[in-house]
């Protein structure tokens, strides 16, 4: 069974009781963590097996590097099969990913979202947060180590980071005459 991963601000969600009506969820929680693009799509990352540590780490890296700097990543994991059975549409369009090319194949979009669909997706997050297996957190030092290891193992092209000065600094990379060198 495949799973979809979404980055969230866990502290905003933990106070919501799973029995609570969707209509009473704090609006900031939903608008902050479930902001869609102009095509009413919500970005998620697909993994085949949540027990596959490297695959889950790759999703965390993909989420992390889409930002301007390395920061902690809190993720909720949702069953793709359950979401589809509840009427959500999952689209495989790697070109809509905003991350490093090595992991764009993992990118998916929840599409055709409406106001009520977004509420339903929020409910799925709340339900997943009550299962510790469905929550993964990565600290800044852990993500830094993972990215450096993937660069060292030639699994990530370091040139991706050229335009991300703060990340390059955190990773100990420097741009030197067209080449990236580790300091």
C-alpha cells in the first residue's frame, strides 16, 4: 500500500480532537498547512512503504529543500488508498514539484479541491495524528546530515543548492569557479 506525505506544523494540529467537527477546526491551521496553489492542488510526496527508512527520509529531504533554508520538517503520513476511497483525486505530475530533480518522481498533487474537500483532508490529518506510525519529524541537524550523505553518495546533485545560499552554508558547500566543493 502506498502512502502520501504532507508537511505540517504539528503543534497546530495536536490540539484538535478527532471527534471534533471539521467546522470547528482553527482556520489558521487549515489555511497555513493546507494552502493550495492557483489550480486548487495540494502538494504531497508518495512513498511505497512507510517502513522503508530511506524512502521516508527522501520525502523529508524533498520537503526540506523546497524552502530557502534547512529547517525541521514535521510530516503526517496518509494512506493513498483511503484518500482515494473517500473521493480524493491523486495526480501524478512530477513537473509540478518544487524540489530537487532526484526526488520529483515522488511528488503527487491532491487535485480538484474545494472548500469541503479541504475540510475532509484536514479530518484525515487529524485522524492520522492519533497513530504515531503516521507522524515523522526530522530536525535541522538530521536533515543536514541526510542531505550531505546523499551528496557524498552522488544521490543528489549539489548544483541544486547554488541559488540557495543559506542551505549551501548549512551544508558546508561553496561555489568555486563553476564547481561545488565541500569546505
